[in-house]
C-alpha cells in the first residue's frame, strides 16, 4: 500500500482570541493568524490557485514558508447538508471544542497520518463560537498532482491493477478502524504515480469494532459509482471494475 511522505509529525499549538479557537501545526505554519482560515486572506496574497465546488467552495492554496519552500494546502468551510442545511447553512450546536466537526477531523487526520495511512496532513482549524452555536474551517495539505476518481473516469478508463490498489488502500483504512462517513468516488484521489488517497473525513471516526460498518461503507461507494454512471457523460466505469476493486479489498 502506498503511504504519504511524512517528513515531520504534527506539532500542535493552541490559539484563542475572544470567541475564536484554533489549533495549528507550527511545523507547517511558523507565524499563525486566525485569518489564515479565511479565503479572503489568501486572495489578498494572490495565493489562491484553484477551487472545487461541493456543498461550498473548497480553496486550493499555494504559499511559501520562510525557507521559500512551497506549501500546498486546501481550505474548507464546514456546511450542513440536507434540508437542515438550507435553513441554518453552516451553524452547529456547540458542545465543547473537542466535539466540533473541525477539531474531530483534525484529530482523525493526525491519527491516520501517524499510522501511515494515505490521507491529507492536518494543518490548522478554526472554530468561531456564537452563543450556543459555532462555525468552523479546516486547513489541510493538498495531495499534489492528483485528481478524484470522478474526474479521472470522466475521460479515461483505469486498469485492473489500479482498481485492485484502490480496494487494498480502502481495506487498510478499515483494518485500522477508520470509518469514512461519506466514502464515494469524489473522495478517492489518484495521483500521477497511481498512488491512492482518501480525503474529506468530516464526521469520520476511529471505531473499535469492524462489525457491519465496513460493509455499509463499501455499499455506499458502489452506489456512488452507479450514480456517477447516470450523471457524468462517458463515465468510464463498469460493474467488472467493482470486482477488481473488491479483489484488492479482500486480498
């Protein structure tokens, strides 16, 4: 299984200013400011190099540290889905900092990286408390030279060996008890060396038992492929590709 290159472990620092609570990796960020969790901050520096649309806009950032080493990050604001998301959009009930969506995903990413699993590195999160509610943002490393499976399959087929690798990588996460709440074709990335990564672990968690939920995860992923077949023109996926993926998963 491919593994991310981990040069240094995450070294957390805590920051609070009024109703703003942040945690960040001071190896990645030398001079932290909470404004770094705003897209406007990076737009003013001409550091926005791209974006992607989901529930909201995900921003891709390229910046240099004091040693002039390029850092590539992803900035995401947390938005609610479903009907309730149309009403309160991006507000969540506050039950303590460690229970916020951002803090939990930051911690899970840190855990996965420590286990050598191919997932983004956590860089920083911000929680802004408003009375009983909060809003949140997450900054994480960007997987370079990678595209999600929907993007890949929209213009080409991938071979049996890569499908096998995808299944094997997913199994590695499951074996470590990592539950992905929304495992779908958009949240699987493949880079230019055919290395496979999982992203977007909002509402994910580490579970002690493997009972039932891995099956549900895989069923959700299969539904995702079938859905994209109807949504994306010339989507290069067939049922036999799922069999190759499952061979990797079961290996």
